[in-house]
C-alpha cells in the first residue's frame, strides 16, 4: 500500500468526524413529536472536571487502539520472521510460503498506514520528511478553509431560511409557552433574573439616575408658562365648569348646615348692649340670605359669581404665561416645594420602595408579578399556537432578521472560526485533534494490516497457481 493511499483513507474518518459533529448540533426533524412539542434542549458540553474526565477517557481509548494496531504489526513481523527462519532450515511445506507472503504484505500495509496516520499529526520518527505533520503545518490554512466552508454552506441565506422554515420555531415556542408549567418556569426564571439585576445595582447609582432624570428635570424649567398653557387649554374646553359646579354644590350644602356656626359668631361678636332676640333675628336673616345666595350660584350657570370665577381663571392663566411678576412668584413657590424634605429625598424613597416591592414579588411564588408574568407568557403561547396568521408574522420576522444577519455579517461570523483556529498553538491543536479522531484513525492501521495480509496472500496464491512453486 502506498503512502498516498493511506493519506486518502486517513481523510475519511476526519470527514466522518466533522459530519458527525455537525449532525450532533442539529435538531430532529419537525415530524418528531418530542421535538415539535418543545424546543430541543442543547446537549450539555463537557465543562470543568467533567471535561478532564472525558479527555482522560479519550486518551485511554486512543492508547488502547494504538496498542492494538501496533500489536498486529508486531504479530505480522513475528510471523514473517518465523517463516523466514523455518525456510532457512529447509523445514515446513507450502504453507510456510503462503503464511510468509501474507505476513510480509501485512507488515508493509501496517507500516504504510502507520506512516500515513502519523504524518497527519507529526513527523514520523521525528524525521522532517516532506509533507508530514500536515495539521501542524497547515493549521491556519485549514482554519481559513473551514471558515470559508462554514460561511458558504452554513451561512448562506437560502440555507438558513430553509432551516428556520423547517424548524417551525413560532409553533414550537408557542406550544412550549402555552404549557402552564413552562409559563410558571419562565416567571420563576424572570424573577430570579430580576432579583439578580436589582442585587447588582448600587442604591446610590439608581438614586442618582432617578434624581437626574425625574426630580431635577421637573425642577429645571419654569413652572408658570406651562401651567398657564395647560390651564388655558382646560378653560377653552370648559373643563372648569365641572369644578365650579362641585364648588357651588359644596358651598350650598355648607350653607344649609351653617345655622349654628352663624349663631355662635353673631352672639360672640354682637355688642354687649344689643338684645339677644335682635341677635337671633340677625343670625336667622344672615342664614336665609346665605342659603339663598348659594342656591342661586348653584342653580344659575350664568351667575355673576361663576362668571367672575371664570374671568379670574382666564386672567390667572394669562399671567402665568406672560406676566413676569406672576412667573417669578410661581418660581418662588416652586423653590419652596422642591426644597421640602419630602422632595429632596424623593429619589431615595422611590428607589427604596420600588426595590422592596420588586424583591418581595420576586421571592413570593404567589405574587402578582409572578402570576401576571406566567399568565401573559401562557396567553402569548396560546396565541402563537392557535393563530396561524400570528405565527406567519413571527416566522417572517425571524426569517428576515436571520437573512439580514447572514447577508451582512456572514463574513464576520465565519472569521470566528478562522481567528479561533489561528490562535491555537500548532502542537496543541494537533494533539487535540488527534485526541478527538485518533482512535478512529487507528482502524486504518488495523485495516491496512488485515487487508495487506489478505492481498499478499491472494497475490502469492495466484502467482503460485499460475507459475508454480
């Protein structure tokens, strides 16, 4: 067997390994019930101590397969030497020739395939033979080719679009979200994430943001003109009429129950010499006049008091917008309000209250927050599951988004493969690849020994039959 043949056969397990890796990352067909009902969970990658154990297991398997392949080579060598020794003594019969031919060809096949497999990862016997240590020398070229291959065959818009269409993402996500247990899990995970975010935030930073974005922004502009404009718009729409009706009604109700108050005021402030019955008559007269006056205001929308109140409000709205004295007065009132302790501590009080509510809601499984999140997730899932038009819209968004990404960023994504491979140490990369696929490559050596032996036996047999001993 030639070295070229061995290299060609060596490439097949590598291709098989790459294909197997790609299939490992793909989901099952949409027709599979388990896959259609819920998004497939990603396979757990070895990590930490588990990765060390997995690497150790692969290293043991690789050593065993190397030992087996080398053992077959040693066996073929031993048989060949035994046959030559037997022939040198003139012993044995025709079977010795057959056995010698088979073992000799097996040795050649084993050595040729050992050279081919070894040449992928290192220089055989440490000798710098041309076209050996291929992976070590061609690492960057392999990375570039792999990146181009991924970009061309996996990140093509048509390929991505077809895969997304067959995956039926919206339907599967909708079915998953519609399950009450899954909706509750989303609410639980959302609460956990919310608690983590709140825990990371510093109280001082949040209070500063609230103070800068809300409190100070309220205090920065002049209050008079905008309040005046709002009031003018309300007056233009006669929104004040309901307020005036309410005030007139409350004034009349107060007047109806004011007899005792009026009697007490009149008796208290009347002259000492005034007869008591005169004071009582005066109090009753004041009461009747007050009740009649408030009744007229309440009953007559065009009463002069109402009209005067309207004129006052209109003039007040005008002064707030254009009168400098009124604007300055409004600013003094604003300064007094914003200087109050309740306002200066508003940011801190607001954040403390919000933080407490968030943490309590996140920790309580029966809180309104978690219940509403679960309900909304379930309702959205049911809509996705049952509404074909909504699914079509969502799938369209996903497809357009994915197409935009691969059309504009496929090159950057594929360079992730190229740059990652380029950063690898050549020797370390060669060892890692050999650890992953070396066990399968040892079958080439085993097959080379077996097939070589059979081929040598066949050639020797045909030659012996055609030309004799």
